[in-house]
């Protein structure tokens, strides 16, 4: 009997093998992929429920000096393992139905397994370097999955966008890691969390936060997440609920003492989170694409988590990650059912009246949306309450969190009304099989997960306020009237994406390309041009020498022979009678000489 | 020198005259056909010489040799005229001065 607890580092390996096997044999993906994630989940559950005695760790190999390839598992990691593999498992099973008729079925599942592998590697890392490996890996896997329908227009561009915005954050992450490596000599979390604060650690914390804004889709790097909606819907669910975007929050939770030692960085994170949260919530309130509404909702909720993590309430942030994983996965998968039933329609203006056609999807999505909005008693209520309590000390943050709460209720009910009520516009059918039954565990989690959170003393005042705000949001959401100017601002996404397009894509790519072209053709090309013109000149000189000196000698010799042979050549007239004359004369002379002698 | 009786000397003089006429024709005429005919004259001059001395010395070797010369002359004429026909087809002329490529 192998010791599963000591060998906890096998957890990420199952989906890695799954991805490798599927990529190799290209069949049986619908069995192998969910099975591998289920193995991870079961293994994670065993480790989680076993007595462990502190942090487990296992060094696989010495990667580089100061950077061991080491895994570690504590309650936080294992909670994330359970979220990632549990939600991941449900999404895998759901995908069997959702992706059944797609070409590239095996490719989809190989990438999905790879995604889960990298996320598990990320949460089980014992130092920033291993975490970075997983961090990059989820970026890669998300790129592959967002670009899954690579033959459709704009998909590749959006996949590239997601990847590049992530890369921008990753550059910050890498710089932060290198700074910490140069200070501490290694980047083990245990070492970093004990570092005394200094200017350098503050810089490192801010750079790591930049990395987290990229991965978790926060200001200034949040614009990729809504565009990542071109991926298949279960992928969106996976990105938003379990893997990828939670990585930033996990990083803050993992480095909580480090952030506590550098409160300025925490404040920056909280400000970024609050601003993102509010902006994304306003955009979600005017968006028409159901998946984009959910995407901006995720950005907004992640902003709340950033706010909490920045203020030091990492418990609250992780609590919200957990509940959010349930209800956001449920929202995306029910949205997937709707899109599937409407043959790819994503615009809520073309939906309506689906309540009777898809009764179970209606009930489940309503449950999830209420949980998201913070309906009292559901999971989202408790976790959002924890964040509000954390923000209580800062009136500005508290006000922003409450406004976000109101807006969350508003856009949730707006979406529900638009999709399920009103008149029929399209024919639809209820989902069945995998695509319905995988939703039950998520529904249970969305309803009840809040009761298992880290509850401090109950702040009744905050709870009451939060409940009232959410309910009023839900109530006003149906007939929300936003002034036209503001609506325009929200619908254009606060011009943030446009600004990036103008500055980064146009200025940097067009003008930058021109500048780079000038640099390349005028300066870089000097490097080949100087030796090449030297060679050309030398070649010309040598050619001249060859043509005139060497060839000259040869031709001079030939000319001398030609010249000296000229008199002799005259004898050879080619005329037969000249030769005959010569013969006759010779004979006559010979004869004459003979006779006379 | 009387013409009668005809002696060997007469033959030698005839032969020498034919040789000179042939040589002159060979050197002066530009038409290759005529030049070939001149060569025939030269050969026949030799034949007369051979036959005459054969009679003079009462030895048959000279006559045999003359027959050989006639044979060779026939062969030479055949080959020469064959070449000449080919040449005419190729160059359209039988004038020796215009066929002077074989030089240098």
C-alpha cells in the first residue's frame, strides 16, 4: 500500500498523464480525461481528510541552485486542489455532452487535462519558481483552449490577446521573483513570508501583484478575460471558476504574511481591486452577450477578492474564491446549456421565455445568480459579507463594495429577466444527461457552501445592509434605467480596451514597427552591410587583379606565340594549288640539284 | 634528231612533254575536274616512261608496274570525283580558289 499522503505530489501527475495519453492515442478521451481528474480529486480528498501534522513537502529534484523543484501541501493548497479538481471534474463530465459533436474532441480534452495539471502544479508549489511554471502553464493551456475554434474569425486574435496580456503580467511576476531571489537566496514561500520589509520587497510585492492582475484579470490587464469568451463555454467555466483567474488570489493568500509586511503593496492591490470591481460591474450591467455578462461579473467578483486580499483578509478572499467557484461554474454551465439549446446564440436580446422550455436550467441558473448576487442564506451572501466586514475599516472601500453588491444584484436579475421571462423568440429544448446532472453538485455548493466558511463573530449590521443592498439590486435590476451618457461609457467599457488598442496595438505595433523597421534597416543592417561591402570591394579588387594581371600573363604568352607564328601562318594559304606548286618546285629543285651536281 | 626509227629517246621526250603539260595544267587551271585530268596526264607520262624502258631493257617488270599505275589511277579518279561531287553538293562550286578553309 503506497502512502498516498506522503506522495501527495502525485496529484498533478494524473491529468498530465491523461493529457499525454489522449494526445498520443487520440481516442477514449471521454473516459480518460474525467477519470484522471477524478483520481486527482480522490487523492486530494484523501490527503485533505488525513491527519498531516503541519505542511507536507516533497523535493522532486534540485532544479537550479536555490530553486528546488519542491511541492508543498497545507490546508490552503489542498482546498485549492479540491476546488480545481472537483469543479474541473464536473466540467470535464459536462464537456462530454457539450463537445460531443465537435471535431477535435480529443484535442479539447487533452488541453483541458493539461490545464488542470498546470493549475494543480501551481497550487502545490512550494516556491515561486515552481508556482511560476504552473502560472505559465495555465497561460499556455488557456491560450490553447480559448483558441480551440481556431477556424472561426477573431478567435485567434482573442486567444493571442489573452496570452499577451498574461505575458505582460508574467513579466512582472518574473521580475518580482528575481528580486526576491536576489534578496533571500531562494524563493520558498516560507522564506519570503519571513522577509523583513524594505523598498526592494515592496517593489517585488508590486511586481507580483502586476502578475496577479494579469492572471486574475484586474486593472490594468483585465481586458483579455471578456474576449476570452470565444472559447467553448465549459472552458470559460473552468477559467472562471476553478483554474486560471483564481491563481492571483491564491498567490496573495499564499504570500499573506509577506503582503502584511508590505502594507503599501496591499493598499495598491485593494485600490486596483476596488476600481476593477466597480468598472466591471457597470459594464456587466449594460452588456448583451450572456457570456460577457458573466465574464465581467467574474472580473468584478475577483476585484472584490483583490480588495479583501489587499486589506489582509485573505481568509475572506479565499472563502469568496470557493463559493464563487461553485456559483460561477453553475452560471457558465447553465449558460452553456442555453447557448447549446439556441444553437450558438449568445445575445440575451434574442432570448426570452425560456422558463417553460428549460425549467431545470431556469431553476439552477436562478439559484446561481441569486447566490452571485448575495441573496441572504445562499453561499455568495456569506462570502461577500466576509469581504464587506474586511472593508468596514475603510469607508471608501466599503462604499465601493456595497455599490458593487447592488450592481451585482442588478445585472443578475437583468440577465434572468431577459433570458427566462418575456416572449418566446427561439425554439429551445431542455438539456439532459451529462449536461444537466453534473450541475447538481454545483447547485448544492452554490446554496450551502457559505455555511462552511471561516465565520468570525457575526456582524449583524453589515449582514443586514448587505442583504438590503443585494435585494434592492435584484429588485431594480429588471427595470434599471441608466443615463445615456453613462450607458455609452459602460457599453464602450470605459474606453479602457479602446485606449489599449489605440496605444498598444496601433501606436506600439504600427509606429513601433516603423521605428523598429528604421532601426533594423539603418542600424542593425550595418552589421551585415559593413562586412558585405568590405567583401564586395575586396572581391572587386581581386577580380581586377585576376582579370588584368593573372589573365594578362596568360594572354601575353598567347599573344607572343600568335605573333611569332604569323609568318609561318602565311604559308598555309588553304589553296591546294599553292601546295601543288611547292611540291612541283621542290621536286624540280631536287631533280635539278641532282642532275647538276 | 630524226623521227625515224622511233627510239627510246623519243618516248622519253614524249613522256617529259606530257609531264610538263600535266604539271602546268595542275598548277594553272582552277577547276578541280581539270586538275584531276591533269593528274591523269602526269600518271600517263609515267606509264609511257615505264613501258618504254621495259621495252628498252627487255624486262616485263615495267609493263606490270604500268598496269598497277593504271589501276591506282582509276581508283584515284573514282575517289577524287566522289569527293568532288560531295564537295559540290556542299559548297556549290568546284573552283579550287574558293575552297581554302584548310589553313592555319
